[in-house]
C-alpha cells in the first residue's frame, strides 16, 4: 500500500530530510584525500546526534544476524552501494558515494551524494554529473496523475544517451515511517506504467549507474555490491514529495 502523507507527516519528513542535508554539507566541506571512510561516518553520527536524529542504516535490519554496522553507506570506485566505512584511506582520484538516512521522530529522510576527491579522471567526473542529472530528468516527470514509470524511463533514457548503464537489481522506494516503503522506483522501464502519482507521496529516487556493464557482484560481507567488470559506479539520491503541480525535493538545503 502506498502511503499518502498528511501535512503533519510532511513537516516531520522535511525535518528528517533537512538533517540529512546538513550532514551532507558537513561532509562536502570535509572530504579530502587522506581521509578514512570511518572519519566520514563519524561526521554523520555527530551531525545526526546534534540534531536529535538517529542513523536509520545502523543496525538495519533489526533482528538480523548481519545488521549494517555503520551510520552511513560509503561506496568507493567500483562499489555501487552499501559500502561499509572503515580504515580505508581515500586516494587521489577516488570516486566516493555517500548514502545517508536519518530517523527523526519516527520519520526518515534519505539522500546520496558522490564526490571525486583530488584530481579525478574525466570519466569519473562525467559519471557523477550524469548520475545527478538523470535524477533531475526523472523529477521533471513528477506531478499528480503521472505514472511512476515515467520517472524510471526518463532516468534510463538520460543515462544511456550519455553512454552509461543503469543498475537494474536495485531501485528507489517510497519512504516515510519506514526507510523502505511502497512503491519501488526502478531506474529503467517503459513510460506510462505503474501506479499514478498522487500529491502527498514521498519517494526516494536514486539512480545508480555504471561506467561499463550494468552487471553486479555481491561481496562476502553480505552488504557491499560492486560492478562485475571493475568499472566505476555513481549514485545520486534525494527524498522527494509529490505535489499537485510537480515535486518538492526535501533533502536539499
């Protein structure tokens, strides 16, 4: 069942999303060559705590034998999603994608940003740019009455037009009192399909794109997903509110 948020719920989601955006801004200012991914995770923990929020990813899923151990997912170079922060030191030219989810008063905000640290390759810089622009291509399709797959199609079309591939095994999702709600939001597909969008829906839209093959591999830690061919991957995401006439992006300050 797809949840339609009340004005009260939307305000709570705005606050959770604002905290995610604040953490991303702190990371943007701090990220550098020589930094460890654990140091980035520490920034996330601090900003969330200062603003009365909890990291939704840490300990997820509850009751699992292998819960995610950190506040942030930090994926480097060929890692697509769910990279685990640790002692890894960022090197000149690394492509680093940081996925943050905050829980404030039982409502979640979710956003991902990618950075090329130091002197990045033209390929890495273009991949990051296309991931972000494909998100906005999808958002342009949003308005009450549109079909969900209109978002998916626009993302895929933009990515492939620029010579990259879309990861199909993972997708965006509804978001609210749960980190993952209905509906799923694929990053590919034909337009004019799926449920109609309605004002009050909240979606985490998140293109995940690869520089080469779309094929993936899952590592033995049970979380990290990498490109099968060793190519680069980029990921861009925001929490978005469907409005009568369009969309409001909640995770941008």
